[in-house]
C-alpha cells in the first residue's frame, strides 16, 4: 500500500522526497515511510502538506 495521491502531488510540484522532508523538518526516510504508507505521520505535518500541495489532507492520506 502507498499514498499515490501524495506521491503524485509531490511529483507534480517538481519536488523530491528529500525536499519535502526538509520542508517538514523530518528525515528523508521518515517522509518516505509516510509516502509509502508505512508511517502515519504527525497531524502538523499533514497540515503543512495540505498547505504545500493545496490538496485536502484527507485526500493526501488515502492509501491505495
């Protein structure tokens, strides 16, 4: 399982996993786990991702 909407949003923004991790102030591995669906992540980080990608966090959190 992974978060394909989150991954697509990141790619559409032209950002790497490392860049998003730096934006959130977390490790690249930590962000990769969030994107891959193996880690939930903090609500504050979802708030920031919602602001960054302009997509509701409920949609970003969906697992596919």
